[in-house]
C-alpha cells in the first residue's frame, strides 16, 4: 500500500454493492484476446466470464470480460433460474 499512499492518504473508502444485471456466459476454451468497446485489449482465460449489459442506453451490444473470481463475488443467478440456465418450475 505504501506506493499508493501519496494518492490515498486521508481519503475515505466506502462500501459499494454492484447493481444492474448482465447476460453472461462462462468461457471454457483456450485463452484469446479481443478489444473491449473502450479500446482496451482484453485477455479471456478458461473460466472467465463474457458479459454484456441487459440494457444499454443506445441499444448497443457491448461485450467485456469479467475475471472468474470477480464475477462469482459480484453476481448471483436470479432466484427463478437453475444452475443449468433453465427456468425453475
């Protein structure tokens, strides 16, 4: 943390909960790269998630990578969806 102290000393940290929904799939192939909508090179590895917002302001279709542990810590399946993606009856 010492290297960050010039930027962080005296700053307040707050807890934030992720909001919103994404459509996502867990990637299960070999590593590949692509350019994210904001121009950054994204490296997708086995187990990572490919996600896109459920709704965008302009109806755009943006796909981005979410590292597997980050995704698992941030998102939950909706209560009406089974682990296999089917609707609960």
